[in-house]
C-alpha cells in the first residue's frame, strides 16, 4: 500500500512540475512587452481559456500532492 501511494505521489509531483512549466509568466519577457498592446487592443480569448485550465489543474494537482504527502508520511511513520 505504501509503494502505491509513493508511486502516485511521484506521478502527481511530475504532473505538477509540468503544469507549472507550461503556464505563461506574468511579464512574458520582452515578447510580452511588445505584444501587450495588441493583446489589450484585440483581446486574447484563446490564451485565456488555456491559462484558466492550467491554473485550475495546478490547484487540483497541488492539493492532491499535499494530501498524498501527508498520507505517505503517515504510512512511513506507522
């Protein structure tokens, strides 16, 4: 049972790392400064949906990671 939870914890941690790396930064570097005016003028509807999905997925994976870490710690110290 302990091994199963450890494997699931590793999967959640890799998923969390991947989702965080996929998210766009707030400043987006120089390209964000250049295209920021165009996004403000024309909007960025397509990117907004993906950003919202990635934010929600990050919250779900982070909560799952936290809970699984507590469960694994409980089984290890038992």
